């Protein structure tokens, strides 16, 4: 089922971004002068992680909709509108 694949992909993306943020944060030299470029990259990674998490929630909602009302989901997939 495509919805499961979409959900797995969305969650994997969140996991990868969160891991990158964690590594970058842990490797940062917080005791001295902070590199503004490194801090900006970290901020972008945090933002991308939040966006990926929102996309994962959409994938969960889509899966729930498919499971709760497969007739409407099938109609939507074939371009039918009520």
C-alpha cells in the first residue's frame, strides 16, 4: 500500500534530519566563539526537521483516512469528486 510507503519514507526523513541535528549540536564548540555559519546551518536543519515532521503527520493522516474510509480514498485516487 502506497500510504504505508509514504509514511515510512516521511518518518525516515525525520529520523535522518534529527540525527544530523543531534550530531551537529553535539560536535559544536559551545565554550568559546560560536561560528555563525555553523549556527545558521544548525538552524536550517532544525527548520527542515520540523517541516519533515509536519509532512510525516500528513502521511499519518492520509493513512488514517485510507483506513477509516477506503471508498472516499479510492474515489479521490481516481479523480472522482462528490
